[in-house]
């Protein structure tokens, strides 16, 4: 029994000496519960909206102030006409536009009825539906306050209009997200495993003493995954068009170029993972825990980023998948060109170059 107790003590010492084991035992559960607790929410907060006020009277200003005072919405822009509505959506500045009809106050006081049109960006149908419900609730609360002392009730009728996805098909949201996850999976994970496999087998050194230079070995390793990822992207787009009836309003060439850019960023990230990993198991764990969860939770794929705490919103900016989802939704559903997504493209390009430079430097240091 004394020997058995000594063996247990030895195991405890062994675990406490291994920092990676301690991180997996205690760090990962804490990080996951915090991430899931704050990220997984169907509520909305601080959603950016715009106002189209044809009336500009005291009543509309009072309603606008009530909406602005709520924690759910943040008024970012005031548009002057219906022509500007699509432009403000294409720029990605807002998620909804509230359109107050002309002579709003006169119609409310004269006919006891006026209409507010709620125009939402339905590329994310769940968020669009939630925004419409929240605005309707605020209008209902304001209407209830008006009707306290009146026998003839005032009626403020909300009218919803869903742009880019009028039928609120969930596939319009899931196809871009699934495409992003698959490209990240094939590009980053498989590349990191491929290179660490060479390290495990001891054949990477054989490749490096060959006439091929180290960067040629790396390029030769990742080129096949570029083509495999492009094939996957093509299959997803074809299935989404012919099976799920998803429209592609924008340029297929631009979509392909943006996909290649994202694939390159994922490949560079995979190489970077391989430089800090000595085994396939380690590379797989880093890829799954370090890439898959942020892609799903912090890219805006399923849960709205504006509803998350500010630290998570800041962290989401360093995740390439966030910018790629914005790009792919803009091209496929909104039909925009490079003029509207140049900022996201430059951010993704900068990340790609950063990952490439860092991964090449780390790779050389590890193999010298």
C-alpha cells in the first residue's frame, strides 16, 4: 500500500510539472465555459441601425429618441431617400433601417394610424427576425403610453421588409458559414498534420538535405491543399445553387479570388501551427481547439457579434473567418463588387501576409 501511495504521489508530481497538462485540465474548461457563456446568445444588443424619416416631426423624433435610448440599438446613420437604403446595406454599416412614412404625426392624430417600415438585412435571418420583433415591441410600448388617456386608440403599425432573403431561409446563413469552416478545416488542419507527420517519421530532414530549398518544400506541401480546398468550395457553391436554390448575385470570379485569399491565410496558419507542434496529435488539438471553436463562435456565423461583450468583439477582429464570412455574404447575397468589400479584403490580405511571414520565420528557426 505504501508503494501504491508513492506511485500516486509520483503521478501528481508528474502532472503538476507538465504545464500543458495543467492548461488542458484547468485552463481549457474555464476558457470554454466563458466563451460559450458569453458567445452563445440569440439576444441582440447595440445593433447598428439607420433612420429614414420622411416626416421629421415631433412624434417621429420622440420615437427615434426612445429607440436610441434602448440598449438594443445604436443609430449609426440617417438616410434621405429609399435609394440610399440598399447602399447603406451593401456597405455593411447597419443591420436595419427604420422608415417613417410622410406626415407621420398628422396621420397618427387625424386617422389614429401611422406606419413604420422595418427594413432588415436578412442575410442573417435569425438576427433580422429578432430586430423586427424588438422594434415592434418598442413601438408597442410607445403606443401604449399614448393610449392611456384616449378612448380612440392610436395605432402605430410596424411593417417588415426582409432584404436579400425575403423568405428567411436559414440556408442563406449556413452555406457561407459551412463553406468557411470546411475551407479552414481542409487548409489549416490538414496542412499542419501533413508537416508534423514528416517530423514524426523523421523524413523532413531528408527533404531538407535534398536539392529543394526549405521554402520549396513548404510550397510543395501546401499547393495540393489549395486545389483540394477550391474543389470543396466549388462543390459547396454548386450544391447551394442547385439543391438549396441559393442565389449568387455577385461575380463568381471575385468569389473565387476571395476564396483563394482565405485559403492562403488558412494554409499559412496551418504552417504556423506545424512549427510549434512536434506530433500530429498536438497539431490536431491546437487546430480543433484553437481554430474550430473561434470560427464557429466568434466569426458571426451563428451568433451576432454585436451582442457579445466588448473583449470578445475585439478578439473576433483577429479571426480571418469573420472577414471572409462578411465578404462571401456580400458577394453571394448582396451582389456587391470589390468597391464595397475592399476594406475586408485588405484586412484578410494583411492577415495572410502576416501569417506567412511569421510561419516561414518560425519554420526556419525550428528546422535549423
